[in-house]
């Protein structure tokens, strides 16, 4: 099937998932939606996140997406069950903090989770923690302000370093040996995170697991496109198209040009 794979996030963070997806699935077409105007989702109510997510999904379905990746921890926690119920003909792949592998492989018995407020308070995180980390000390930290820095493309700045030190140094002082990134924006802060952590803990980003699960769903349902024709990528934002384009081109592992990519505004869709 030559239909595209849909991806959406509250903003630019899901590009970190898209990067792993195109590495895992190099012959697929992709449509990415960034709701940057309403980013971050982390402080919004569950009802508002569900409404925003449904609107984006309706747009991606109109674009004939064969599967949809919810590349946002907050939206996965708040909305994916409802999306699966309301759009039962579509396969949804969500993302959640990699608490399970951290809990299974910790040697100190202490792990850290850096995430948004909604993700940490959500059922998915709580259920995973209760199931796999009952005998593990889980240090949680809301990454207030980090999403906004990524959205402004202010990744390697004094402000980002200061915030990350504030959030991560207490975890390291408590001897955590795994730090879980519970927001898709956070992998773009890895240069700063590495400066702070200095190999004292392993950083877990679940994007590669999401890519593998997406491939599994495609293969199991005979939806994978195997032709080697030129791939096409569409990117939409409810924010400023110039910021989206600059960000994608900065981090894309492949060269994007006018022949293989399109950037558009979709304010009229995400309401």
C-alpha cells in the first residue's frame, strides 16, 4: 500500500520520532502534523487534548493515512484510547516513557523520569510504574520550560543548560542509573543532557521502539510499501511554517527539497 504514514505531536518534538521512523521504514511516505500554536499540551486538560488530537486525526484520515503514530507522550496518555475507539478502522501507535526497560535493567534500583505534567499524571505512566517498578525508586521531574525552548529552536543555550541541571542533577545525586525521556521534544536537548550526565546514567528515548512497532503493525496487516520509488514527505503546522521548515531541515537525516517534500499551514484544520 502506497498510502502515507501519519504522525502528529503537540509541536516539533515528534520530529525525533519521524527520524527513527524513516530510518526503520525508508520506503514509506510520511505526513507530519505539528500543533505548535497550541504547544505545549502538557498543561492542558484531558478533554482539550482529546479534542485537539481528534481534529488532527480527522485531517490525517482525509489524507488517506494507513496508520497514525501519536508521537506525543501527553496525547498518547490522554487520547489514544479514545482515538482507537472513535476511529476503529485506523491503526494507532502511541509513545510512552520507557519506564519498563529502565525498571527491568537498573542496577542501583533507582531510575529518573523527565516528562510533562500530563504524562506523569496519566494512566499509562501510572499503570506501567505500578506493574514494572513496584520495587524500584522512581524519581519523577516535570520538565517545565523545556518544550518551549525546543519549539523556539533554543536547544544549546544557557537557559536550556540551567533548566536541565536543575532537573537532572538531583536525580544523579540520588544515584539513578537510567533517565527516561518522557517527552518527544527532549531528545533534541541531548547535547546539553550529555554535558550534565557524563555517562553517569543511561538515557532512554523510546522513539526507536515506536519505529519498530510501526513496522510490525504494517507487516502484520499487509500495509507496508516495498517499492523503491522516490519517497514524499509532507509537514504541516498550526504555527510558523518557517520555524517548522528550519527545524526539520536541521535535524533530517536525509536531504529534503521541493521535489520530495512539502511544508504547509493548517490553522484552519486544528481548531
